[in-house]
């Protein structure tokens, strides 16, 4: 209730990206002061990807792009933190404004454009984190194509990121599904995707490799990606990324149109994300993992995903609308 009041009165009046940076500063400061260590811990162990998690629910890529808040997010109760998306070449992302709230829908539209410090800098940050001796959640590293890299050179780009980051990751996620990098989604075609996944696997040092797909793929294309993942021996699939559709929103269409292009996240994704989860589980069998993400807000929705065959569940947008203790609440 307190967070909702603060959000309504203060945070919701700030530019969304400014509010995000302020929130990151607040949780990092609270962690540095030892305040988050006072929170009750979830000691229930959960196994997936050959790893041990403190619960099934983690925070999706996009929240902590540069691995600045891994410790704090773990202390807040997220069982795993998927950092990134990280690219081989550092990049500022798209022009601002590039993040928008749809409060009536508890949703976000973003066209951030993979703004990040680059694989080399983030790898060094993770190396230092691993050497610090601090208690860490499971760390996934989400990698994507650098904007300046032509699509035809994507394999080399992904390989470089994997080579630099794999030593410090618990698992790698290959992002070919963001709508905010020109040409990126074309890499979901199995012919383009296969050499990328093979290259990443070769650099992964035996760590689990997953591919992250969009909800906007047809069922037929989802099945083809799943078959490819199975054939290559991937650890699994992350489903789903944000959507480019604007259907079934409460926010007036003219306001949505004024926000412009970008990926939509939030509860509106819930039904499609579950559909994709069930389709993947049916196609993959029980051997490969599925991390289900998109539209999750409540403990009942987490349980629904697990019962539908998800091995792990992730969220992001709910953090904005429900506050910093949201992940801990769902895992407990």
C-alpha cells in the first residue's frame, strides 16, 4: 500500500526512465547499507537448468542491463537475475523518450534499443562480482546483436559476446526477439538462427544456452524454433519477449499511438504467453526447459505457469507497478 501511494503521488509523475534510474539507485543504496539483508529469506530450493534457485521467480532481462544491481535484486527475493541485453559493442540505445507507462493497463512500451556498456565492460563487472564473495542469485546473461553490426555478420557479434560473458554467467540467453533493433527479429528464422546458436554454444563453456522468442511469431514458427532448440541440444527456450501489437488495451488509442513504436509488456501479454508456453512444452517434451515470461503479476499466475510446464517464471513490468518487494512476495 505504501509503495502504491508513493508511485501514485511521486514516481508516476516522473519520466519513466528517470524513475527507473532513481529506483535502481534506491535499491543499490539499501543493499550497500545492509538494509535488504534484514528481509525474511525464502529458503525453498528449486532446481532447473542443472542449477539451484531460491524459488522459481526471477527478474527478466531489461531491468538491470549492466549488472549494477544483481546483489540488491537477489536480496529483494528474486531467485535469478537475467542481466542485459548486452551487446558486443557498447551503445547508447535509441533517442529519448523511449519508455512509456500505460497506467490503465499496468503496462509499458519501450524502445530502449539495447542501451548498455558493452560485453567487455559488463564481463569485467561480473568478474569483480564473482570475486567479491557476496551471496548472489543465479545470474543469466542475455545477449543481443549490436545495432551497428549488419545482420549478415550477426554470428560473429553474438560469438564475441558469448566468449566474453560466458565465464561469469550461470546461463546465457540469446535474444533475437526485441522489436527495437532493426532486423533483429528476422534472426528468429531457423536458417538465420541456427548458426548463431551453434556459435554461442561453442563459446558457452558448457553453460546452459537458451533462446528468447517473441509472442508475435506464428504457432508454426514457434514449433520450428522449438524443434531447432531440441536438435541443437539447447537448454531451453525463454518465452516471451515484448509484443509489437496494441490489441485489447484500456489506454485510449490516440495516446498509445502518440507513444510510437516499441515493445509492449504487461498483463495484456498473459494469455499469449501461456499459449506459447503450452505449445513449447508440447513440442519440446520434458527434456528442455521453458522460462515463461510475459504478463505475470500474481502468485496464482506463477503457479499457473508452473502447472502448464514452465521450469522457471520471470517478470519485469510488475516491479514497476507493485514495488520492490513484489518478487520476494511471489517466491515466498
